[in-house]
C-alpha cells in the first residue's frame, strides 16, 4: 500500500480497491495493513468492514490459522455493539461461522473437542438468532466425513433439511452430496448429482473447479474420457498456482499419472512448484502432497526416477528424491490428523489414492503430447545399432562410404554408429589400406555433421564444418572430396543470413544481396570444378549438382526471368552427365530441380507434367527414397493449382512412403504442414490440426525449435478458431514454460505472438482478468517495436477494448491514444476502427448519458480513420464499409445514452449505406436485418412511434422473404409481435 489512508473515506476506497485484487499474498498483506489502519479511526463500522475483508483474504488465501482469530474479534464486536451490524453485516457474520468450522478442521493441532465445541457454539448462535439449522448440520456432516465416522445419519440430518439463506451455495452443496455418493462407490449417481456444476449451471468462488477435480476419475471409470479431458483442461486452469486450490492441483496431477500423461504431470508440477512453500493449510497440503506422490510414484515405476522434478525451492530434485521427501511429509501430516481425530481415516484415504492403478494407458490431454522418454536426457545416438549396420568397424566404414556415394538415406545410421565408436575411449582405427588413415574418417564424420546442420538451416555452422572437413580431406590426400566439401561450404555460406551483403536486407535490398552471394558462390564452385580435373563421376556429379542448386536458389530468391534459363541449363548438364555415368540419384536430382524451377517460374501445369514423369520413373527405376519428396512437391503444385483433393492424395502417399525410410529423409515435417493446408481447403479442420501438430513435433525432434514454435503458433490459432479454447491455452502454457522460452532464447516477436494468442484465448474462455493483464503487458512491450508500429496499434487497440469491458475507461483511452499514434505510422484501418467503435459502445452501455461524450469522441476518431482509409483506397474485408459500421455504432451509442432521435437518424443512415440485400447476399442480409430491427426498436419502443416502426418492420420482413432470406426474419417478426401486443 503506497500510503496509509488518512480518512475513513480513503480507507473505504482502499478496501473497495483491494476487493478487486485476486486472492493471494498481495491482497492479504494489503488487507492486514488496512485493518490496522482502521483501528486509528473512530468509525467502528469501517473497522468491521476491514476485518471482514481481512478474514475473506485469509479464507481464500489458504491461511486457516488466522481466519478464526479475526472472526473472534468480529464476534466480540457483535456481542458488545450489535447495533453496528446492519442486515448485510449481520448476514456476513453468521455466514462465516462455517468458514471458521472449516478452518479448524484444517489444523491438526486443534483438538477434536474444540471442533465439536465450535459447532455447539454455532448451533446455539443460530438458534438464538432464529436461523434455520441446515447450515449447522452441514458442518456437522463435514466433520463426520473428516474424522472418518459413519456419515449416514449426519448426511440425512443435513441433506434432508430445507436450505436457508445461510446454507452453502448450491454448487458447494451439490459437490458435498456428490462426494457422499462417490464415497459409497456410486460413480454414476455422483456424476448425475454433479451435472449442474460440471455443466456450468451452478458456480461460485471455488466451483466448478473443486467439483471438476473430484469428478475426473469417476468420469474415466464410467467411460466418459473426452469429457474428463475437457474438464481437466478447464478445471486445472482455474486451480493452478493458487494456494487455496492446492488440493485440486494435487488431484489434477493424480489424473495425469493415471492416464499415461506422466510427463504432462511433471510439467504441471513445475508450474505449481511454489505451492510447496505457499500453502498454509495442513489439510490442503496433505491433499497436494498425496497427488504429487501419486505422480512421482508412477514416474519412478516406469523407470524414470532419475528425471529432474520440481520440488521445494533451495535444491535440485530428482523424481526419486522428491518422492521420498513428499512421502515423509505427507505421512507425517496424515498421522497428525489421525492422532487428533482418533481414527486412521486420513492415512487410509492416502493409501487408497497411492494404490490406484492407471485407468488408461494413454489419454491425449493436450494438443502437444509430451512423453517421459522425450523429457529424459538424450541417449547416445548409437546406443541401439540400426538394422543392417555392420558390426565390423572396417565393414561399417566401407558401407557408410558406399551408401554416401549413392546418396542413400541409410548412410546416416552408419555414420551415427561410427561416431559413437570413434568417440569411445577404447577406439582403435583399423589398420587396413581400404579404410585409409584416421584423418580421412574424421573428415567423413565432419562432412556428415555439416550436412545435418545444413538440413536444420544452420548454414553458418554447416559452412565452418564443411571447410574443416575439406582441410582434413586434403591432409588425407582426397583432393576430390576436399573440392566437394569446399563447394558445400561456399553454398552454405551464401545461404547464411549473415552472408556478405546480407546486411542490406533492410529497405528491400535483402533479395539482391542474397542473389549476389549465390551468384558469387556459383562462380566460385564453377572455378573450383574447373581447377579439379580427373574427379570420379559421383564427385563430379555432386559439384554439378551444387552449381545448379546455387542458381536454383538464386532464381527462388529473385524470381527474375533472366535467372531461369541458367538454372535449366545447369540442370540439363547434370542430367546428361548423370545419365552417361548411370548415377540414378543425380538423374533424379536434376529432374527434381527442373520441376521446382518450373514451379517457381509460375508454370505450374508444366511442373506437374514433369513431376508426373519423374514419379513414374522413380516407381520403376528408383531411387525409391526420392519418391516421398517428389510426391510432396507435386502435392504443393496441386495446392497451387487449387486441386486440394489431388494434393491431399499426393501428400498422404508421400508420408506413407516416407515411413519406409529413416526419419526426416523426405522432410516429413513440411509434408504434414502441407497436408494440413490441404485438409483445411477440404473442410477438415480437425485433421488439419493433427497434421500441424505432427509437423511441429517433428521439427522439435530434429532441433528446429523456431520452426516448431512457429507451427505450434498456427496450431494454437487454429484450435482457437475451432472453439477449442482450453486446448489452445493448455498448448501455449506448455510452450511458454519451455526452458529456452523462459531463458529468453526464443525470438521475441514469436514469443509475443504466442502470448497474444494465449491472451485472446483467455478472453474467449471468459478469463477476462488474466487476458487483460497479458494484453496490458504486451501493449507496454510492443510500444518499443519501432520497426513494427502496426502490430503495436493492433495490440493496444485490443487492450483498450478489454479495459473498457472492465470499466477502466481512463486506462482504455490511454491505450487507444497509443494505438492511434502507432496507426499514424503504419495504418491498421479496419482493426483500429473496430476497437474504437467497440470501446464507444461499451462506454455508452455501461455509463449511459454520462459516458456519451467520451463514446462520441471514440467514434469521431473512428470517423477520421474511415476518411483516411477512403483516401488511401483501402477496401474492407467484410460486406460493411467503415462508414456503414460507424453509422450503425452511432445508432447504438445514442440509444444507450437515451438520445433516441439521434440514434434513429444514425441507423437510417446506416441502412442507406448498406442498401437492400439481394438474393445472393447472405451476410449482407443478416447485417441489414439487424440494423432494421434496432431501428424498429428505437422507433417503436423508445420513441413510441409504433405505426411507422411496424411499417418499417413489415416491409423488411416482406423483402427478406421475397429474396430468399426467410431465416433472417425471426428477430423482426418477434419485435413486430411485441409492438402489436403493446398497441
């Protein structure tokens, strides 16, 4: 609290402000300070309010030891000065007897006799105040459950009574009733009882999150796995990192452990690591620790006890070490409760949870599937020798080189095995002239490593490795291989972002700089080729291939028609040479380069024809490992021609054939991405989601994390577009906790995009507080994006709308001003106009006439943007122009403010701008009908001019019906009926 309140009014304002904060230590500390400040004023009523706020902070902040102390002070004030308590304060006081009963149950140091004595006190107080005793019997029942007594009679005494105004809310009582049936082993009855809460019909501060956490396992046991998955996602998000919901977090961890999602459970445990130290309730801590132990026990049983795990701060934990720590702490807590209660109930319940067997081998909880094997440290590549890899070192070296000459994908497994053997301490190089000296083998391994770096687009690394390999080949007397490696280094260096001249990328010079680098690389490779005569055919073919590739990349960068012929000439040269020397891989490579070049030139039909011929050749003569990549290319060509069905068929076959070869032989990550696009065009969004997700997983596996995160960003956006809000949030939460993301190693703009999508998903999921906080943070960060003010304008505009929804219009206006300033540099006409109109509507809707001036100021800004857009020739994407949307919003804003004549005039202007819908104008018809409906309501209801309003509406219904839009008339007909009833 910056400064202590100086007056009672300031104190009350501060209390009201603190009441808007989320529960947790910041709110609790402020409540403590305000309660202390309230003691200074001669205002007992304000002191009562401050103490009530403090008890609420303790109750929902998981501090049960302090809640009864504050309540005792309130009870004393009530006994001494009952007149200070009006009906509202009296209600609050008697309601909180239940809070104290709950707090005392949570503390094993409180004797059982004290708990029973408190219930007697509650009963006496309720009877004296002539209040119904159902709430008392509810607490008596909960004490019986806690202690482990027979609850049959206690349940009937509570559940059989009528509810009173002091009863727990409907949602909480439903949960207790469901738990009673659950304890009796009746899952189905428990779930039927829970239905109003799980469906969202009944809720409160802790519900439905509490009920969801208990219902997860019954849902699984009754076969409702998809509902269990959905409830887990929603319920966990409402519970995570919250001390007062730590027991619920524990049950979500248990759910992960029992559904084959142990790795996901470890992620969630890491996210909630602070709860080990924040939870002050021993009972909640026991529930949390038991859930944690269920998870860790399962991970250890699966053989992953050495995995890192997130435990209490201050040391590094493995699964095994943390499990031992958690077990000791939880056993001790259970024993304390059992000693206090004189039963073994808590130890028995704990043991029952730990003894549960998994309910499912695997349940896909989130879009991003994580496994324990993926979480484990990577084992040496050659720990399990690949099939058909020779055991003899001499044979292995010979086979690897032969396969490399052929361009065969199985060479990679041989090189991986060789790398492991060479790195072993007992390695001895074969004394065999056919193998050559050790330096030759070191060069081979470096060359293969360079190739893998190039596959990952790590061109600078690849260039350095190729250069180093070339030097070692020279040392080994392999002049031809050295020339090939130097050529590879030249091409990799030209592809690197920091290639000579690439700094000219700003201002549109990037393509020219890249083209210049590739031209120079081609010239250098050509010169190298000419200076290295007498090469074996396979090496000479590789140099020809590198020459052609350099020119092909140049054409790809520039699209300059003058660069087309040189590529085709080099490809023909390679094809002729490879045919003469019977080099199938290079023949295919030359033809594939020709197909790609035709595609870049825009001649897609010719490219498809050449791809058809190449695929026929590959199926007949091989090399068969080129088929997946060629099918993938033809699939992309079909996409370019708008034939999604053919593209889907090619890409599906390409993936099937790729499965016959080692991972990533054919760029399967891209194939999955292209198949996602084809699926979207065919109207199969769920399939597209699966394919995108698979693409991202493969990119992660091969170390292309930026590509993977970009694809995951698309996965998140698509899942949000499909309404799978919880899936979207869960995916992004998982991504944003990745170590390299937390360490700030991910591109800041990509990270911002992930956070922006998450903020939009939170808003779609009605978590407005979290969404607003993220938007505000992103708006502040994006203000420094001097190279991208348009994005800042968009983010600041959306932030303003969220602040407006929360009623914070001063902050919303400040965000709008930021958006307008950024818009002046990089226009975002449609997005910013929409935000301004929405903010105007919110202010008029919430504040009525008092907010009209500010609302109209927003609409004036939107009007200026519409003028700018018209001058710039900007075309909107929807059917409404910016002017039409603005006129409609003027109508709504004036109507909210009670300016009905102005509202009607604005709506008639909007109708004139829209124009009557035609027979084919589906979206237009809907917008026109809504505008007519609002005009009719303003005219007929608020201006009480029913006759012209009915004439307007009847004419609109007739027109819409005549033009085939009968479905749009429902709201109009309903308004007509209302107006006629009121006549």
